[in-house]
C-alpha cells in the first residue's frame, strides 16, 4: 500500500526563521510582523491540502556569557520575535481544515495556564490544534527573563516536563465527564456538578488543585508533538508524543531514529504506529535542475559563518569559536542543546569542532536538503519516506517569503498527488489527520491517570 505523506510547514514569527535572510528581496523582512502575511500562508496551505502549520517558538534569544551578541540584533538572528499563539484564532477563522501546532515550554509556564490556552484554541479551531512540547530553548536567557533561580539539569528538565504534562492531562481528560456540559435551558443547568472532579497534584515539580474551567473540547487533549532527539528526549517522546519532529539529514540516521522511537513506544505499552514521525525538509525546486541549483547557491550565499557561530551558541551554550578546532564533537559537554550536539556526534563520532560550523551554516537545525527539478524532488521525497519509515515532512523556508512553498505546491505537489502520496487527507480534527480518531489512543498513558495524583 502506498503511504500517504503528511504535509506540514515549519515557521517562526521572526524576520528570518533561522539564519539571517531578511535582507533579500525574497525574504520577509517587511512582512513577518504583518498578520496578513500569515493569513495568506495559512490560506494557501489550506487550499493545497496541507495537514498543518507548525510554529517553533522561544522566549529567549542567543547569548554568550550572559549577554546578547551584537550580531543577534543587528543581523536579526531569530530576533525580534512575536508570540504565534496569539495569531492562531485569526488563522483558523480564515481556513477550513488546516491544523496548527504551537510550541510552548514546560520550564517557565504553569500547567493550568497552558492547559487553558490550548483547550481554548481547541474549541475555537474546531479541534485543529497541537502542542509542540519543549523543555526549553535558549534556556539561559529564558531563565534570566523570567527570574528562574533553580537550575535543572537536562534530564531533570524532562522529569519536570513529565510532571507538567501529567497535570495538563489530568485537567483535559479527567476533570469533566463527556456529558457534564448540559447547556439545558429548561432546567437552568449549564454543567452538572456531579460530573465534575477537582484535580489535585502535589509533587516535587507541580502543585495544582481545582476544577478545569474549560469544558471538553473536540480533541480534549491537543495533538502532542515533541521535538527533542537527545536520549532523554526520545524516551519522553516514546512515553507521551503522538508525533515526533526530527531533523533527519540522512536516510540511515532517520531510519534509526524512527526505529528507536517506535521500539521505545512499544516498551511503554503503546502500539508502534501510535507515534508518527515527521522530518524537516528544505526543498529548492525549479522547472529545471540547473535553475534549482542556482537558486540554492543564491540562498547559501546569504549565510555567514559568524552568524552560524552565534546561532549555535544560542542553542547549545557553546561558543565554538573559542574551542580547539580539533576537539572531537563527542567530547563537547552542555546541559542546554544536547539534541544538536548529539546529532553531530551520531553523524560522525570523529567529527571535529572545526567541521561543525560550515555544516551548520548551510543546514543549521534543518532536516533533509532536497534540490532539483519537480520530478527529481518528488522522487527524492519518496526515496526518503520509503527508506526511513517517516510519516511526514515539514517544509522549511529558504529566503523566508512564501515563494518556496508556492513552488512546492505548484511543481511538486501535483506529482505526489498523482502518485497517491498526497491528497485525500480531509479530516475534522488535527488528530484525525494523524491517527484517524479525534481522541487520544486507548494505549496512551493519559487514560491511566486520574484527577488525583
């Protein structure tokens, strides 16, 4: 049976979405803070049959030794930035079936507030919302901004994230019975008090008590995404996630990642296909191979090594320019962006620090890089999907404007539809696009929780 590829787009509400590209006429330097830009993107993706629009997000920004390097502000390196969650209701109103996945951290937020925001969005979007769960990003800066004094290790942040999610799940799944919201005008009963239960949590990381203020929504729980690919991050995803976002850069590494996630999911009492795996992919396509390669070269010419070093430091806390270029990547130590460091270590255990920056300059934290004519790109996408076992792709922008997505929609998507790889994915809720059902799978551990911890 031909596997249908789930299609998404990866975005951030800042001028460049990664390495600085905002100065190029094809960038979005003048559009990133204009709601109409995002409405146009959402409408075009919706009309093309895409499954979801994914917003990465962080409260922080790159710092070195506690200070923002001047390049961050001067060059617009993932700075400044807006909060994408506040735009979702407007984008949903302008679309019919497109799903929206929003990043929100478990470090500086509070579970009840997070649960309330996502439940509200699930209602307002008709069940088209997902939560990309992160334990932190640019964490040193974020901690300073929020006045966080307790410093957790990388693994402790995931322990705290387990407790955070558990609290949210208790509110979403266990505070209201399915039929508690009566809305009975004749009897004057809006909600049946006998069918409401207070949540009670008292643990090391979380304390919360009360009845959830939002009635059950179309999905109850938003679709749970997770993007950490460190060892601890994979374990967290295998326990909790319904969709895992990876940045596969080779078929072999992506296949190993998919296998590991699914094996761990089974060990946690879940079905292997309870977890969908989606990879990032930067597609540069043009009517001919030569035109596509020229376009890719123009894009890469915008990317500088100094900016790459600043961005890498912001993610990992490691200033590579101050290290011995012959140091092995496997010897780098950090409690921040372990996902990124481990990616390079797995790619080549003998890789040296001096080799990282040039790779990071053109690939950054992106996934597969696919360049070519429409047929070449479609062929390569099929080869990646079939060779790795991934379930979907998230297109990443190039210059930052909408042209890269439009080229994919016009040139590649019709080929994938003709081959049975895309299209026909209509569903009422985002979860139905991934699993076929609007509610969490019966194997998800949320069903084993109760209102009381």
